[in-house]
C-alpha cells in the first residue's frame, strides 16, 4: 500500500524550507542516500520556485500543494499549483533546440525542467488545471533506464 504525506503552503519563497525539510525527513526514512536526497532537494526546489515565480499574479500568491507518495522502491513528489497553465510541449520543443546556439540565442526559460530530468529518474508535467510536476526517484536506479 502506498502512503502519502501532503503539505499545502502559501506559494511564497519564505515557506519553501518547510518543503525541503519534509523531503529530507521522508527520504531519510525511506532509505535514500545523502547524495540522492540532495539531488531530490534541488529538483523539488526548482519546481517549487517555478510556482512561486510563475504560477500566480504578483502580490496575490496562491497555494502550493506538495504530495510525497511512498511507492514501491521509491518516492514520487507531486508539486501542484492552481495558476494559469502553460503550453508544456511548446516550451520543451523550443528549449530542446539549444544545440549549436550561442549563449545569446539560448532562452533561459525551461532549463529547470532539464535539470529536474537530470537529477530525477522520471519527470512528468500535467497542465490541465494549473500545473502539476511529478518527480520520481527510485531507491536503486536500474542502469538500463539511463
């Protein structure tokens, strides 16, 4: 049976340490290594920062929902907001063409998702109502997945 631990905090930077502390406690209990936990903290921080910066109107922060789902052989972390959705496919297609571009031609937006993908075993983005980023990490990564 999967267990789920949830947090709902204001989408403000001063509350994000609560997410990182909760992640550390849960991931330690599950059995992740220090390095794996640090990778997850960076990826989760990036996803949460995106909510703080982009999901809601300035001066009117909404809620940031985080669900830590203990799954067989790992952890899935759901980061969700109720702000306006964006075209994920268009952003990925635009950002994925960074090869053979100069630094001036490269777009800053969207690079955080690539970082999340490098640090986690699986990254999913849902943009139906608001945005939900699902970051998954396995306890023992299967090298065939790399």
